[in-house]
């Protein structure tokens, strides 16, 4: 098996873009996808559970180029990536932490461990260009609620595991990219 930390030779690459709410991470991911000059498939994990989230989703849709493909999948992310990643394609996943939230909000979250392992496996061997966006949630006060603490713990571990498999990791703050690993954006 290929070492996921070794630079890619297929012209693709894996990027993880982290940041807080409204930090510019999605816009940066969209710019990198556009600059790839590859056909783009946008994988959206959000669910429109209320009016505010519906507005956020609409804003993302309006901003995206019309020729980008769209797959809305709140839970089975590994399966989508296994099917869609290809040497001649760019896949943009927005957002990993919403995907995690969707699993934690299920009555039965028993599949979360298997889905996380499957996601890490697919990312390790994904051909083409893969750009993933996630919220960096663990840079402040430890939350009081058990579910909130569990979410922060799981998101932090997921991001660490994905960062190890990516050639590029970027933290966005106030719209500015800070490259933590790999080449500048």
C-alpha cells in the first residue's frame, strides 16, 4: 500500500482545509477546486434542518459554478468518495464536521466508527484531486455538555487522522490561509 504521507505522482493531491465559522475555508476550497482545472464534484454533507441552515446552503449553491457536479450525502461519505474520486476529477467535500454531526445526531450512531475507518481508507488511496473542509472546533473553552465534548474529541481525532493522509493542510483565519503542511495555496 502507498504511504499516504508521500507526495503524489498522479497529478492529484489531498488537501484538508480547517478553520472556524466564517473563516473563509469554503471559499478557499472552492478557489483551489477551480484552480485545479479539473471537472469538479461538490459533495455537500449539510442538512437543512432550519431556516438559517437553509440560507447558508443557498449561499453556497449561489457561489458555486453551474458546471460543477453536486452530490448531497449527509452520512455515507466514504461510499461517495470511493465511487467519485478519479484521476481526472476534483472532489470537494464540505463539510467533514457536519458529516460527523449528522452521525452524532442519529438515534443509532453505531455505524460511525465503521464509516470513519472507511473514510480514512478511501482518503488514503483516493486518486485525483480531493479537497476536504472541516470546522476547527477545539481551540477554545472545553464545552460543558457531554455530547459537545464528544463531538470536539471526535472532530479533533478525525482531523488529525486526515491531516496525516493529506499532502496539504491549511488553517484559515479571517479569510487568510495559514499553510500547516505542504505547498502554499
